[in-house]
């Protein structure tokens, strides 16, 4: 399987939206590092980010919001958030 910028961006986005846990993101990244090939055009960026994602479950190397924003920027994406007031229960 070839890992593309889009694949990595989708995985980071899934993590930010809490669709996956940091452990699931880490497992995906570790598997990608061992078994997948990376898109040639963006090989170094993808490899570096996926390697860092593979350390997300280690306390000293946890991934912050700023890290995700930087990773997505390096992959060619822009992060935008929307904050909405919660409805009263």
C-alpha cells in the first residue's frame, strides 16, 4: 500500500475529531512505517510525520494541537476550527 499526503492528513483529522484514539493513530503509523511505501513526491515529509505519529503514545513524545497543525501545514493543508455555543440542557 502507498501512503499519500491525503492518507496522513485524514488520519490526523480523525484523531483531532476524536474518531480514533492516540493509540489507534500510533498503531496505524507504526504499521505504515514497517509495511507501507510512501508517495515518492512527498516521501520525506510523509515519512517524518508518520514516524512522529508512531510515537504519539509515548508520554514524552505526545502530539499536541500545535503539532497536528504543523503536520497538516507541511502536508499542504490549512487547519480551521469552529467553536459553537452548546445548547442548554
